C-alpha cells in the first residue's frame, strides 16, 4: 500500500541519520541525542495506553524506575549479572506489577486507574526511600561503563524498536483496531466480540514494559540512580506533556513532543540551571495544550484536519450527558 | 419492498434461534424486565413494539449481555447465555446496534467496519468492508472520521458494522428512526438480502409502516412483559391492543 | 494508654479538617465527573494566603479564613465552566483531557509556587497557637480543637445545604445522574461553576487551618492530593457520606503510623492502604462509588 511506502522511506531516513550522527557530532551532543531518543521512546510508551486506549497513566515513572532498579540491583555486588541479562528480569518484574495494578482497575472508570497508577508510583518512591536494599534516599551505584557510543546505539535501537512495534501493532493490525474501538466506545466494542478488559491489560503491560527497558538503559548509562531520579513524578509529568504536545494517539506525536521538549529542557537547563520554573512551564504547557491544541502539534499537520472543536468554541455550553458514552 | 413470506410462522419451529424464559431485571424499584417470555425463529424477522419505557431496549441489553439479568434463561443458538459477558455472546454469533449510534468517533468509516471484524472473521475483512461500503452507499465517505458523518449516515455505518460481524442473529434498535427515506430503503433492502442468507432479525421499531413491511411477526411489550404476539394484521385488528399499548389507533 | 487516646483524638481532629475538602472533592467528581488533581494546590494556596496575611498585615491567621473562601471561591467559579467544557467537549477523549487539565493545573500551581516562594516552610500564627486543652488524661493543642469545630460547622452546613435545600437537591440529582438532571431542567454548566467555586473556597479554608496546625510549603500539596484520593477511593468516588467516615479513618491511620512506626512511614502506609483498597474493593469499602 502507498502509505506503507511513505512510512518505509521515513524509517530508512531515520535509521541513516541515527547511524551517521556519531560521526557528525561530538560527545556532548551525542549525550543530548541519547537523552532525546530515550524521551521519544518513553513518550511513545505512554501514548500506547493514553493515546490509543484512552486510559491516562499518572504513574508511568514507576515502571521506568522498576526497570532501572532491577538492572542496578542485578548488576550490583552480590549478583553481578551482565547488563543485557538484567533487561528480561526488569521486563518480568514490571509485567507482573502492571498486571496486579491493571487487572482490577482497568475495568472501572479511567479515574480509578489514574489514581491507582499515581499512587503506585508514589508508593514505590516512598518504599525505595525507606528500604535498605534500594540504598534509601542515597540510591544505588552501577558499575561505570563510559562509552557514549554504546549507550547512543543501545538507546537508538530501543527507540526504533519501540516505534516499529507501535507502528505494526497499533497502526496496522487487528489489535490496533480493537484498542481504538474500545477507546471510542467500550460497549460497542464488547458487542463486537472484543474482550475489552483483556485488550486494555495487554496494552498496559506492553506500555509498562517498554518504559522499563528505557529505565534499564538509563540506569546503566548514568551509573547512579536514586528514588527521585527514576521514580519521581516529574518523569511522568514530562511524558504526559510530550504526548499531549505532540499529539495523542498518533505515531509522530510522541516523537515530535519527546524530542522537542527534551531539547527545550536542555536549553533551559544550560541557561538557567536546575529551576523550579521548568515545572511551572510543564504545567502551563499541559493546560494550554488541553485548551487550545487538543490534537497536539501532529494534529496541525494531519492530512485532513478533523473538525476540531476547541473548548472555547464550546462556550455556548451544550447540554450535558453527551460525551458520556464510554466507560462507567 | 414487502418481504414478508407466506411460509409457516417460524416461531412454531422446533428450534428457535433465541428463546427467553422468565427473564427478570430490576433497576432500583423499576421492573424493566418482569418475567419476559419470547422466541425468535430461525430466518425470522421479529418486530418488538411497545410504548416508551416498556423495557424493549433493556431486553436487548439483557440478551446481548450488556446488562446482567436478575434471573431467567436466555438460550441463543442452542446455548444458555444468560449472565455471560457481552463479548462472549457476540462471539457466539449475536450482533446488535445501539439506540444512540455507537460510533468509534475517531476512526474512519472503513476502520469502523474493520473493527467489527477484528475479533473473529478477519479473513477477507478488507474485501467485505469494501463490499459493505458499496452496499450501504458509503463509498464517498470511506476515509472520513465517523464523527463527521450525518445522523443518518451514522445509522447506516452502525448497521454496516453489524453486517460485518457475520452474525446469525441481529438485534436492531430503531435503526431507521429519523433517517432519510433513501437511507431507510438501503437498510431495508440489506435486511431482506441478509435474511435470504439465513440470518435472523429481532427489531425494535416505532414506525408501523416499516413493521408492517418487514416483520414476519410482532411481539408487543408493556411494563416489562410480553403482552401478545402474532402477525401484524392480527395485532392491528385487535384494536384494544393498539390503543392500550401503542396509543395510536390505526 | 494515654498515648493511645492522645493519638486517636489527634487523628480524629485532623480527619475532621480533611473531611471538609474531601466532601467538596467528591461533589466535584459527582457533578463534573473529573477527579481534581489540583485539590492539594488549593490547600497550599489557602495556607500561603494565611501566611502572607499574618506576615505582612500582622493579622491573626483566622482572618484568612473568610478571605480564602471568597478569593478562591471566585477563582474556582471561573475555572469550573472551563473544566466543564473540556469534560463535555467533542474532542477525542474528553475524560482524559479533563483529567490532564487538572493535572496540568496542579503542576502549574506547584511549579509556580516553588518558583515564587521557594522551598521554605512557613508557619501561620493564630491567637490559639501554643494553647492547649486538657481532656482527662490527654492534652490536645487548642488550634486542633478549633479547627475540628470549624470543620464540623462546615461539614454540617454542607450536609444541610445538600439535603435540605432545593439547590442541594439539584446538585445531588446531578451527581447521581446527569442526563436525568439535564432533563429536569438543571443547568449543569452553571451548577458546575457553583460547585467548583464552593469546593475551591472550602478547600482553601481547610488550607488555612492545615497551615495553622502544621505549616505550609509548595511541596506539601502532593500530600493533600493524596489525602483526597485516599478518601475518595475508600469511600467510592462521588460518595459524599462515605467521605466523612473515610476522612476520619485517614486521620486516625496517619496519626497512629506517625506515632508508633515513624512519620517517614506514614505516606507509605497511606499509599499501601489506598492501593490495597483499590485492588480488593475498587468501588470503595462501602461499594458506593460511581
């Protein structure tokens, strides 16, 4: 099909650019590129559930952190596993946690799921803060491996794989149709034989596991983690902003938002250092996007801009009870 | 247009596709289903009529599994399905439309049809979607978002999704209410064609003209019970039923 | 034994204050169908208002209570319709967008307050600060007693309003079933503005009390948002009556964990309980949630 060719060309261009980048830029910018790739991948992982299935996860940092801590603990002293052997373990731990949280709460309103994921992430933060084996507030050190190119290529591989899986699974398969159908009208999806609870749970686990893989690479890359740096709420905040800014439920959205916002955050950091002002910017960005750009940046370039009814157009205030179709 | 057949009433058949026995369901104090008993025969087009609030749509939801019954039996195609999850009932070959069109708003018209086939009969789904589009004359809007369609087109699309399910029994909830006569004709023709393929229909309808033209048999509900059933002419002749339960003398 | 009683009493008193803003939180969910992440932000803003009134104007902290209600009630009244519009917009995912909006608002408030006021912790002096009341073998700080009395008045007033007035009936009807309420001629958009205004005002008042009892800093908002969620989940989202019971339970749990295990574990204990309730009985322990 025609659209497949266009996508293939984009893929080839991206891979070529990614392969050439280490030759073109110095280590400093390579580090920034590595970070941008990580955030593009994390944004994509959040978008799997948030964008395609319509369930908002305010605790995605929990899974990022689980991946990071699993790798740190397994590479650490008593066990000393090699890096790549720790990734499957992180995936397993994360998948189990996601099933435990998702199975009961994904059946209910999205609000319960949002609270559950948020509480899980905050609970893990507190847990890691008070436990000995996680190193408490001090955190954990990993065996240092100072090879920027290794991390750049590993991160590139993970990011490209994430987007390929999303492309295949959510944009070009029956599974994607099921996910989008349950997002738009759950009772109707059920009436078509779709086991919505199962499909939601599968999507959630995939989303969580993806974040865990990036967490594992991140831990090895920065060689030092603590509860705030991998479980912190700011990590989830950033993913949410990136996806909303780029465009919910699209393939390009998280890439645009992830890379764009990360580069902006680095520029702010270079100019003003670590500032609380950045948190305010994140918050303001979410509010503004929700109010004025509900389809994100990707929505601006959509083939045929859908009748996007912004909130202010709605000031007339329609009767309630519409827009209620979905879950209860 | 008149698709009623002269064959013996299918409800007499030994093996109806749908049998409902002593079905009860309360919401708060309201008895939405107060001991419903009825049958829909194979290849039959059964019409369900009754005043607003008589429990017609609830009955559909009970049969389709969206609402769980308090007690009673529902047999579909030889299986007991009362209390089963909606998606499992759907997989057994039951399809339904909703009273308010249940669009997948952010998906295209084509994707809406494909989503209906995503569980189960996926093989050849793209060809069947194209077929359905032309059958329902939706080709022009195939790539539009479902939310951009007019109300009548949404009814058509929802009907198209039901067709894509390849079901053996189709429940239609006021599928022609408020749609343009041209669109109604498209739907009626499609129902006739599908029935020839052996599909049974159970239809909630307010339009007596449509009921007369399409249904083999009418079931009348009031206050959560089946009051009577029979051929359209017999029901109409019973003017008491018409006045009491339909409130409009013919 | 005395410590036990002391802890129990302290917990109940704090639970009363928590109840005031969680009842509003539940009402907001019932009417707007949005869980408000910003709840902790309103609590902290109320606290800062009290701090500045005491520090700059040299007024007693209690004067901040009516000011907080009027100021943040007005702000809430303006925000309510925006939330309502987002929740009922025809955009792709209204529920998700509304949730994101309150989350964004909360993040904006937190980041803004950190930027302007920094990470420092402030206290709010009142006429009752430092006084204490002896009840048999236990003594409790006078300010906590006053706060609890105030909370009872507010909660009682809310319940009277909800169950004894026409407008309260409209609110409850809307919380129960919006479609029916709309059919009955309730203007849900205007109702949303009023309810959100009322809730934001009450929450800011609770913030004044919390700041007077403990202290205030921008990061503490997260804790109050957690409190509201905890109560909402325990009571079942949208259940107003359950919120009162759940808030008292929360106060007691918090007090006991802080006293007997250590205050660094209190958040963990709350999260863990919240989590277990979600797993075991997701619609609240009373199974009354929406």
